[in-house]
């Protein structure tokens, strides 16, 4: 498929794997604690519990969620 072709919905299809990843990530909504993210952590927030991931940014695998007090400690460092 080239960049001029469109899907059934009328939207242009990405032409490379990188473009496809960018297209998906732009529609994926995540909630991140900015103060924790500035400390180099993943900082994704699990909305049902309000817990925050304490692992390094772009870590492999699943998140490790910690409570608000622990997340505050991460943000302070």
C-alpha cells in the first residue's frame, strides 16, 4: 500500500512500521504523573486504584504500581 491509498474508513494507511507505531501511539491515551515522570520513572497511573508505576521510563514488561506515598517519594528524588 502506498501513502495515497486509504482504508475503508477513508483514512490514509501508514506506509511503514514506524508510521504505524506513531499512528497507534497518538490514539492511545495514558495517564501519567508528571512529577514522577520528571524523576525518570514510567509514572503510568492505574486509574481504578490511583497507583503509579515506579519502574524506569520505557521499562520492558508490566508496570509495578505503588501507592501515592511511595510515588510522592519517587517524585521528590
